[in-house]
C-alpha cells in the first residue's frame, strides 16, 4: 500500500502539527506491514504502520471507517498489540495501546 502524495502533503501540513500536541511520548517513523485482527483473532485487513511510540501508532488502512473501535495489531511474526482507535482520517487511524 503506497501513500497518496497529495493526501500525505495535506496530512503533514494540517493534521500532524495538531496531533503532536496531544502526544505523551516521542513517535518514531516506522513503516512496517501489519495485520488488523478482530477480537476473536480473525484477520480484518492489512495495514502499514507509519509512526510508532510506546503509547500508540498511526496506521494506514484502506477503509478506516470500517474498523472496530478496538482490535489487535499483528506485526511480523507473532508480535501483537491491543489497540483502541482515537482518531480517523480518510486513509489513516491513530491508535493507543491500552495499558490494561
């Protein structure tokens, strides 16, 4: 999945500065393929990570509005993180990793 250049430019200009204000930790650019899985473990869709921190991440997905509010994000291998969506845009979602 490749980012749409004009959408990426709009994100960098308009959205990213606002998002940085609410962050508790430093995010790092980390572009990796991943899979979003439902709570029952069934794959929902593929995605790509863009930013990553101890507290959360930004994920690029084809249909953000179709995702459940909470899900498991599976990275390469068997590494998995529980996620809760905190914002959605046309092609991305921002998630936090709950501490429970």
